[in-house]
């Protein structure tokens, strides 16, 4: 890699930060606006509940399966090159989504978007880690996190306004000028870096097996909502997914250069934190997916107000995550990560009060605030625990694994929970049926979140404070997406 190091306070440093924030912000913005647009897209594309699930999961599938591999790809081929390819790919896929004449093309476009997202998301943080001088990396990553969180926060307003104006297609076309600016700034101001010591082959077999496993199980769970588990295609899909997962574990166990080193799970705190990630992010991803649709179809909120309904969560995360991280430093992550998921469970249960005729301020807002406080207590300590559980030179791998775990959990939960709650077929268009299913889904999410608190209490132990020689930076970031891919301690 190049020996050039840039100071954050210089003009070039600000351009590098702008390029990475623009690219990642584009992906984060897309993630929030698509959920807001789902009812309108479902109406125009004649999509049932399974179709809406695939619009969300087509993107999440490729992101979860490829995010670890793409990090290694950037190390070898060049982080700037991989980032630029990801941005261009993401923009081209966005055009496919915008002009999609039917549901099938829309899902294909979302799958392609996921590949682009997998290329650019780890690349943006890897650029920061390897471009800025060591003393500026923590501040650079923290600033990046704040800027991308702002993108996620404005997403509901941008997406809602575009949808309410009658053109959900514009939420995808918006990515084209953003991508053009990002590419131009990146090529002009961002130096190329790569890991000259990167050895071994890319774990392509592992990536393929992970994709097949996630796709098989996801397809089976979504299809089971309409056809039942006795259907031959459902059983075949689930069987293919399970076999692929078993083969994936074997390949990673035997491989010389696995993208998922299984020995990292020998650490109890690391494993416990990732188990908390599975249940908490699974519950959160499903609830946020359903609540925006529910507010529009059952309570007749506009797209703008439905998207803005969850904004207090983001505001709380931006304002209080640093304090939560500091508290976890002093008392250890066990108590915050136990209390946080329990508060989230309470937020889900408060959402049961949302019904036709209820006020946003008396029914929706209290639930969203409690959910946001639970996220504040959970996310920063969780990220710090993941990173402090391994040696410094494994910090990037640890954070990447946790990122992939979070996205995989959301993928599976969005596939399984609506089916378990009875929200299948055209149920989301029927206010009564959707209300009943929504209540069941909230109970499931509440149980999952509460289980996260139990797991944290059992697995983290009293000695959960990060090691003294670790320097943990508490960054704000969008919890609805996933933990950040890397931390400022990642070696360069």
C-alpha cells in the first residue's frame, strides 16, 4: 500500500472524507427511502406481501453474503478501485429499479444493488483507515458515521416527498447524480491503497455457498407463507439452503484463507455479542419493515409522515450513543446490553397500542422513543464488545463478521416473521388482517429482543470491560443498517 498519509484538516483530507461519506450515504439513504416507498411500489408492480419482502431482501441477501469477500477484494485489487466500481454498479442497478416494468425486474435490480452495496460499504471505511494519518483516523471515522447517519435521517423526508408526489421511481434515479459526484471526487482526490502483503486466494467458494444458503432459506421461508411447509418447492429450497450452509461451514473450517475464520468464535464474549446481534437486529429489521407499511396501509399516513414516524430513533442514536459508550466503558457492557434489548422489547409492545384513530403523539411516539433508548443502550456497547473481544489485528475481521451477522439476521427475520404472523398474500392491503398480523409480529419481535437481554446477561459476564490497552472510539451510526464495518483500531 502507499506510504502517503493525509491529515484530516487539510483540503484533500476533507475531500477524501466527502467522497467516502457520499458513497456510503447513498447506500444508507436508499435503505431508508425504499421502506417508505414499499406500499406505492407494491400497488404499481402488483406485488403481494412476498413481493415486498423480496424487494427488501433481494438487496440484503447479496449484502450479507458478499460484504466479507468484498473487503478482501479491496485489499488485493485496490480499495479506491473497488469503491468506485461499487458506486458505479450501485447507480446502474438503481436505474434498473427505476425503470422496472414488473416485480421480477425490480427484484433483479435490488439484487444487483446489493452487490454494489457490498463493494462500496466496506471500501469506504477501509479508505479512511488506510489514507488518514493514525492520529486522525478516529475523528475521520466518527465524522463519517455522523454524516452517513444524517443521510439515513433525511431519507424518510426525501423518500416520502418523492412518493407523495407520485413518483417512487425518483428515489432510485436520485442515486445517479450522487454516484457521479462521488466517482469524480474519488478519482480526483482519493489515493489508491492496497495490502501488498495480502496472500492466498479469495474465498470465492465460501461466498458462493453463503449466497446459495441465504437465498435457499430465504426463498423457502417467504414461499412457505403462501404455500405451506408441505409444498415440494418450499422443502427443496430449504433443503438446498441448509446443505449449502453446512458445506459453507466445512469450507471455512478447512480453507487456508477463509472469509469467515471460525476460530474467532472461540471467544465467549465475541460469540455472545454476535448472538445478541442476531436476535436484536432480526427483531428490529422486521418491526421497522412492517411499521412503515402498516402506518400507510392501515392508518392511512402519507409516505412522508410514515417515514418520519421513526425519526426520533435516529435522533436519539445521534445524540446519546457517545454517552452510552462511555457508560459501558465504566461499568462494562453486560448491564447496558441487558437493559437495552429489554427496553426495545417494551417499545415493540407499546406499538400494540397503535390502531385506527390513535394519535401519533400518544401511541406511536412513546413506542418509538422507548425503542430508540433501547438501541442507544445496546448498539455502542455491542460494537465495542465485538471489537475488544479480539486482538487488535483482528478488529477489522471482527467488525466485518458482526456486520454480516446483523444483515443476515435482518434478512432471515424479514423472510420468516411476517409468515409466522400470518401477514401473507394480500393481507397487507386489508387493514383488519394486517392489524392482526402486525400485532403477532410485534410480539415475536418483543420476545426476540428480550432474548437478546438474556443472552447478554449470561454470556458477557461481569468482566466485560474492554481491555485497558484497547482504545475504543464510540461512533454514532445508523443502527437500522448495521454496525460499522471497521473501527479506527483496524490495522493499516
